[in-house]
């Protein structure tokens, strides 16, 4: 009925639900479904990527993204998960616009003398609705890059 459709979804009922589907083989398949208020769900999307080389000792890769519910950002180097150790690599995240669920994710690469070869850094943004990713391809000078969809 119309009243049910206009009743706000209580916060206690929002979240990810798992549907378990029995298969003929006897196995089960799980499907996760995000349940949030209308207009709340937006799949993750990377809106901008940028490579900055402020000096000879470090470089900054910036990945700006949107997504609601909140997104999780992971970085990879040459297809492998990047270990953020706080020394060679540092990660910072900031909310740019909370109303529009826009986030800035900054990866700082220190000690470029050990990271100056050709590498592909990938920014992957995920939430319960899916994922988006972008490759930033760095050259020996780490100032050039290419974005791929």
C-alpha cells in the first residue's frame, strides 16, 4: 500500500542481506543485496585520477571517487595488492563532499629511486553495488600517466 512505500526505512533494517540459493547439485550460492533508502544507492565510480610529482623523492597518485554506501579503496601495483607500509607507500583518504558521497584517495610513493621503473598502479573502488577501477601507468620519470577505463 502507498503508506508502506513512503515510510522511511529504519536504520536498523538497512544494510547488506545475504540470499542463500540451494542448487540442484546440493551446493549453495550466496548473493549479497544492499538495502538502503531510495536514492541512497549509487555504485562506485572513479571521477578523476591524477599523478603529481612535487619533488624528486616522492610522487602522489590521486583517485577521486563517488559511491554510496561508502566505498572501500584498494591500490595495486602491477596487478598485485599494494602493501601500505607507511614508509615506501602512504595512503590518505578524505571526504570531499559528504552529501554527494565524494571521496579523495591519495597514494604517496616515497623513495622514488627504488620505484622509478615502469609500473601500473590501479585504484579500485568497491561497495556492495560493484566496483570501478582505473590504471595509472607510470614511466621512469613517474610524471606521465595513462587512464584506462
